[in-house]
């Protein structure tokens, strides 16, 4: 098998294995993986401005969720009292969500578990390889790769 083909097979195996591991690691007890990812994005905005008003379109773009899955995820978070939908943002044509401050401690408990998993991965990889992993992920995401 040519080296390039072998590397592609290894890349695909590594990608699917790590994706499955992260989604099934129970790193997000109490809420689903997609809910935790969505809340993290909204919380990042909340940390920046103290409000957290986030366009739903931004969530869909950053998470790469299909619109139907993103809407189900946001609706579930609203039903659980984590998020509130709003139409009155900077662009009246867009739908926004914002966090419910009283529920942030519940999310932060889930988020802490995710941070502990990240810390365990850093211990396994070592700081230098962890930094390389982050740079590779950031480079990949900056390329806005779309497989069509």
C-alpha cells in the first residue's frame, strides 16, 4: 500500500475513533454532547459581554450542525431552562439565544467535567503535543474545509 494511502487510512481511523471516544466519553453528564457544545458557545459570548446574546446562525456555523439538529438542540436547552430565544438583537431578521444566568452554574458543572477530560488528555499527550494538536485543529478550522 502506498504511503499516502496508508496515511489516509490511519487519518480516517484516528478521526473516527477519537470522534466516537469524545462523543461517548460521558464528558457531558446531565446534558447531551450537542447541548454542551451549544452552551459553551453561548457561554463564551456571555463571558465577553455579560449578556451572551448569540445568533442561532453562529451556533449552526460553529458547530456544523444541520439546521434541524441545531434547532432541536436549542429547543431542548430552552425547555430545560438553560437558554431563552430572542428576536430583538442587532439584526431583527435573525433569531438569537441567550443564557439564563440562574442555570449557568449547572452548565459550568458539566463544563468542568469536560475541562477535566481535556486535562487528562494533556497529561497523556504532554504539553507540547497538546499544543500541536490545538494548532492543527485551529488550522483545520481556519481553512473552513468543506467536503462536497
